[in-house]
C-alpha cells in the first residue's frame, strides 16, 4: 500500500553501498547496543520526537532483525533464570497469532505460553503482551492481568498516526516498534525496542549476539535513511507528509470497506473511537492495518466460508478467538484490495433481504 | 584485511536501493526458502561451482542472518521432537566457542551441549559439529564420534581457497557457509546452508520464519552483488582474482608470524599440511583465519600472560582446550596486525637464549 508514496518521492530515499563499506560486525556508535548504527539510533529518536508516540529520553534503543527477534529477545530478557518452572506468557484474546509459537517453538525451560490473559489467575510471575492498537482487531489496549508479579511487553508496532490517533507519548518499560508497519519496508527486517532498564536492554542485546551477531548494516543504514525522510516530510511543509498521505489511503480503504459491509446485519465490522490526535491536531478514527470482521448468526467457519468465494482472510481461531471472526489485511496492493472488496460485495448482495 | 581488495576494485560492487524497492517480506524466487532472493541463490550456486568447494546440485539453499542463525536453525531442525530427553550436541575440542552457548542459552528441551566429541560414548542420538578448517586451530576435520545415531552439521565457513587447499567438493547433509568469512562482509549478516534433505531444509526455514520472518533484502541483494563480483574475478583474467589476492595477503601474514615465532621453543604454532588445490591448480599450505599458539612449558594462563604485554588473544579454555593455548586473529586490519607482531617479537626477544 505504501509503495505509491515511495515512488512519488522519487530518489530522496536512494542509498548506495560501495564494496568496502560496512565490513565490520561493529557499528561506530557508543550505544549500549554495540551493533546499532548511530545514524539509525539518531533517526529513531528523532522520529519518535517528531510524531510524539513514545518517550525516548532515558531509554536504550535495541535493534533487531524485525520485531519478531525483539519479541524473542524480550521474552529471554524478562524470564527469570532462578525459577524451577518456566514463566507464563499471556496476551488478551484475540492476540497476534505468532505469540504462542514464539513462546514455545524452542521448548525453552525459561518461558511457556499460557493463553488468554483474561483467564490468567495464577499467583505466579508472568509476562503479558499488550499490543496496541491490537493485531488482529485494532482495539486500543491496556494490561488486563494487573498482577503484582507481571512484566509487560508493549508491542506498539501499529501506534503510528496512519492507524490511530496519537493520544499521548507511550512510556512503558519495554516498547517494540518495526519499520515494516511504520513505513511498509517489511523486507528490511528492522525492528527496534525502547527499553527503560539497562539490565533488560543488555540481556536483549546478548540474545541478538548469540542468535545472529547483530543486524545487517545495509538494512540499518537504509532504515535510517527512510525514517529520516519520514521525519523530514513531517516538519518540511514543501514535502508530502508521509503520515497524512497514509492516513488518506487508509481512510479511503476503510470507508469503502464499511460501505460494502454496512448494508447487512450478518457481517459486522469492529467499531473504533474518534480521538484527538496530538500529532495531526485533528480528530481521527482508528483505521487499523487489519479489519476484524464478525460473521454474526453463522455457526460456520467464516474463513472457510469466505475462502469458498475466493476471499483470503485469517480465521479467528488462529488468534485465540472464534471461528466466526476473520482478519482482513488492509495494507495489500491496490488491485488486490479492490478485488477483495468486489468479491465481498458480491457475497453480501446475494444475501436475502434483511439477511 | 579484505578492505584493500574492495577498495581496489572501485565501484564494481556498488549497489543502490530506491525507496520503493524490497518492500515485501517475500522474495520473487520459486525456492523452498520463500524469503531467499533468487539472485542471491543463483550467485551462491555459481560461486560454489566456480570454486569447487561444495556440491550444489540437488541441494536446497537456506539463507540466514549470519551463519549463527543457521547453526541455531540446524540444531532445531535436527533435534528429534519425540524423545523424552534433549539430544546431545558435541564437537571435538578445541571447538568454536559459541557452540556451547548457542546450544544452551535458550534452555531448550530439544537439545543440550554435551562437550568434547572425543569423550562422547553414549549409545544415544547426537548432533556433531564438524568445523573444517577448524575454528580456532585451522585443522582439517572429519567426524570423530562416527556413531550410528549421529546427525552431522558441517560448518564450512573457512573452506575457501584463501584459507586452505580445495581438495574436493564437499557433499555433506548440512553444510554451512557465511559471507563474512568468504568475502569479509561480516556487517551484512548473510550466511547460507546447503541442505540435502527437504524436510530438514523446511524445518530450518520454519526456524527463520518464527525467529526473524526471513532475512534483510538489502543484505541479500548486496551479498548477491559481492559474490557475483568474486565469481567474475575468478573467471575473467582481466580482473584481480579475489582468492589469489587474499591468498597472498594471508601467506604474507603467516610467513611474518612464523618468522617471529620460529626463533624460540616456548611459543609454538600449529603446523599445517601442503595440499594440492583443485581451484588454483597449485600446492597450498593451510593459512587459517586464526593462529593457534601454544605456550609450551609454561603453567601460566597464556591469554593473561600475553595480555600483560598488550596482546589481545582468546584463551584456549573458551574453546574447550587448555589455557596454555591462545587463538590469534589473522584477519584484522593491517596496522593492528603489524602492532601485534611487533609486540610478540619483543616478548620473544626477551626470552633467555635457548629459552
């Protein structure tokens, strides 16, 4: 979806590497994160300051191969090593479908997936993911367990102005962001964490060291360039503001989707609040990267039902929810999204009057 | 060390990325490894064919964030999931110091470090690392356990003509390589595995998916460019052959190091065979990326002793060996290597006659 913006701005984002550059494992920075390019750290801090979505002063920046690796690293860093049992990991359903897999796929004795945070009632240490806006349903989230032994990971991949109003700068202990959701450059595999506690940051860096000895310098330097251009676009009125451009794209897609869905009672979309955005100084309704569609009144598996009409979605069960829900991507290419809408419209028009 | 080559060839390796390129998680290739850029796969296969150090036909190529991630992925893929106990992981000492840490740092129930392969006598499944030429001591290795329940990972990071004669194309079940040791571009974090069995390859790819959702496209495309230039340099007589150039650098460094060390009996270097290299069609002595120095007759900790003279080395104990051994990097910058040699010479000249 973001490709049109990047084509529009032409060669402002071009970056060239010579054969003799970026040979070393090490970066030049004096950062705690020894493999983090100082230019990237600078642009990450600048962008958060420009957008106002997170506090960066007194935070350590840890870079990762996408936010996936940072999720793994945060689990590693927050898991106690002196306990007889693995720590419980929870997230309120519906949750990002990869959390359970990430928690358990290495069969680590450090941590284990413990399901829906709303059902967690053990008097034991736990780690809770708070994904806000949430993947898959776009809802703004707060912690739900609120136990005294909890450690929190705030996954803020979608806390950018194109998706939702920036209502305050986030200042949690561990906050995760990723270039892929912010700018669309998923292929670069660059994520970052803002970490308050030095020891937690150090352990996350250790995780990166052992698992991948850091992060590609090319990807880091290109990400620095891209984030820099985005910040420039926000402060320089002669440039096309990236977030305003993306807001208008998402607003248009959401309007068209709601238009198609509104004419019936069987298929219902999640509703979102209208909030004042400190970044744009305007009221903005949340327009998530995914739509969360509920197939009301149907006992059927909604993913299967839609697949029968050539509509690609992800079923709610994958997110710890019900099969009557599906997640629809709102970030695909224009042509794919248009075809999706046409097919969905055809299904809804075939419904009997009043459904 | 390789920087001089890359400066010499000028802009042949330049690569430019536009803002709208490489946005997707996916690569274009029809490879089993869905995030592998087809251009990189092509250049990897071409380079092995040009150098003759590994068979690529009927092998799957799996790309990773450095060979570190591929080591973790291979352990994951080769560990049985239906066993009550974690599988034992061994390597003959002295071994790469990261293997024990990689095996155990996540406290996985799938696998555990079991030490020196030469002491392994259990009648149980095991995984053996065969690092050849070996890190830290440069020796050409074969499996040592040779049990019927063994699964082998051949870490061939240093099986390139600048380090050792290419005596035959390797054709093991799982073979690991990395750009950093081949070309010097450690900052790119690009490694690859050649995998014979489809199911093992698939599991390794699954590991990459869950842990990092693939590998940076920028790093992959730049690596493709660099490997391509190296292959070109081998087949085009008007270009400076990369491996011959690197051989002459390493040969020179090793000669100077041996010259400094030969005048005494206390400090002794590992000896290597002279073998016929199928790539250069000449006899070549192994010139490893590391020197393995033994401080004979001394009960003292050799790393500590040398550190007292401002010589940075890594003590043998870190490699499952003795503290009388140290590993010396032979790939540092020219100036660092020269200072190292001067200081080592000063120590040796201070020794009493006949030691």
